[in-house]
């Protein structure tokens, strides 16, 4: 319904628009009176002859060709000139003194090379700019180098004076520093390039002199240090005792070398200190060899001494405090010496690990930890270990083993008995420790009675009271 109403409204509006005049009606004017018109006679014009039309001539216009100017390509010589200018600036260390300008010159050259074939004129503009910038970089670098190089020359001269080059090598020093004044003079005259070359030459001479002198001084100090180290070692090996002549020679050469160095005589200092080092080395070596030879002799003597003590102890009869009797078992050490010597020739030397029989703290075995029955066996084992270490060259360790063996032998000998005496009942002369010690077949000396008492202290509570029938162990006199 709504749609129908809308259509009716649209139709009504359209109809009203069609009946509405689009323009105002014209206003009607009153008619005017017409005047009579007199007609003029028509004049006849002479007849014109028809003009014959000529055929149109076609005009052919010739095209005018404009001549373009011939552009010469960029030559290799033009590029070479710019490259040479940049190279000249780089030789003046432009990359260090004026990096921005030389970098811009190289960038312009790269652009010129890129446009070389496409746009020669533009390429030439870049080449010109690159050349100008290279020249500017050169001038700036030389000028700045004058300041920097002057400062470097002064600092290098100061370093030479610190190591006293003017005293150690005066001629070479004067020749090296002469270039400083020459470079300054050229700079003052405006000859920047020549001044720069002179400054570099002077710096090289001074640097070479510093390296040479510093190397020689350090070598002399190394010789001095090595000699002093060997002298310290000589004290440790007691060279004054074992190599006195060599040590005296070392000291003489050492002090001569120090004196030469203090007098700025490098050649003599090197000679004396070099000889002193060799003499000190010989002194240490000889002292060690002689000391080792002496220690070796002492070790061998101690080895034989302990071997004899063990052989003698093996022939003794001993009675332990518990009353156990140990019969003699003769022992020969020569056989073991031959056996160990044979092993040494056949086998590689072993690392000298410390025996468990000798603790690592003070190198002393504890006798109380060993049964009295094995005192002699322990002495034999320690002696054998000492022989092994002696054959390896470990003389100090070998001597420790031999000395420990001696302790066990001494303990074993304390258990040895001369005889066993049975206390007798003699009315007219009762036995006592004093009288027993006095017997000729015992000690023949009554004052040795404490030996009997100490050996039998578990049995004898009071040395004044002994009873018939007791069996007393009589230790060796």
C-alpha cells in the first residue's frame, strides 16, 4: 500500500511539471505603419570569366638536420692522472691525516668510472672533482704530518735518552737525531714534501737505533740475571766447598761485567757477563758432581757398615721379653748385592716410590709397631730397599733406609743373650745381681749388674730380691 501511495505522489509531481511553462510568453507589440518601398533598378554587372584553376603545386620542404657536437670519450690518460693524484695523497698518509677528503676523492673517481661510457661530460666533472680533492688531501696530510711527525721525533728522541743511547752509542745517536733539525728547516722553508720525507727518514734511524740498543741492553741484563741465578744455585749446592776455584772465577768475571756496563761499554759487558754465566754454570755442575760423588761414597760405606752389622746380628741368639728364643741364622749380604746389581742391568730403573716402611712425615719407622721377632727381618728389608735406591742414584733416600735398618739392628741386639744363668742357692755366698755380674764367665764386673736387671725387669720386681731357680737372661756385655 505504501508503495502505491509513493507512485501516485511521484506521478502527480511529474504531471505538474509537464504543464508548467518553461519560459515566459512573448509580449505582443502593436503593429507599425509600413512605408512604401521603392525598388531600385538592378544594375547588371559584366559577366566575369571563369578563372581557370591551376593545379596546386606541391611544395616539398627539405628537412634540416641539426649537427650535434661530437663528444670525445674519457681517455685512459684522464683517469690515470686522477689515480696518480689519489696515489700521491695516499703516499702522504692521507688515509690517516685526512681520511674524509681522500675518501670523497675516491668516491668521485668511482662515479666517473661508472659514467665514463654513458655520460663522458659528467664523468669529466667527477674526474676534475676527484683530482682537486686528492690534491687537497695531499696538502692537508703533509701539513698535518709536519706537526705529528715533529712530535713523534721528539718523543723518539726522549726514548733514546731514557736508555742513554747518547752514552752507549754516541756516534749512531748523533747521526740519528740530526734528521730532526733537517726536517724542521725544510718545514720552515715550506718544502713540505721534502720535510716529510726527511722526518720519516729520521724516525726510521732513531727507531732502528732504539731497537738495536734496547735489544743489546736486554741481552746484557739476561746474562746478568742468569749469572745471578747460577750463583744462587751454587750456594744451594755449597759450591764454595765443592768448587771453590770455579766460584771465584765466576765472581771475578761477574763484577768486571757490571763495571763495564756501568761505564757504558756494552761489548765488554757482554763478554764478561757471558763468560761469568758459563763459569757459574760449571761451578754448579762440578759442585753437584763432586757432592754426589762424596754422598755416593758415604752411602756405599754406610751400606757396607749396616750389612756387616746385620751379618753379625744374624749370628746372635736372642730372647724376646716374652721369653721366646731366636736361634742364630747366619746371613750374607754379598749375595743380595750381586742380585740387585744384576737386576739393575736387566731392568729399567723404576720410579723411587717411598717405602711404606718409612712414614712420609719424618722418614722414621716406629719400632713399637714391629714385633720383636721381626726386628732383624725388618732391618734386612730396609737395607735391601736402601741398596735399590742407591743403585738408582737416590743416595739421600738410600741413607735413610740404611739408618733405619741400624735402629732395628740395635733393637735386635738388645734382645741378644750371652747366656742364661740359673740363680743358685749358695749358703756361704748367696747369689745377687752384683755377684752374678762379677763372675768371670758373665761380665767380670759387678758394676754391670743393671744390664742383667733391665733385661729381666719383668721377672725381677726388686733388684735386691732374686730367688734360686730363676733363669736370668744375660745380655751381651
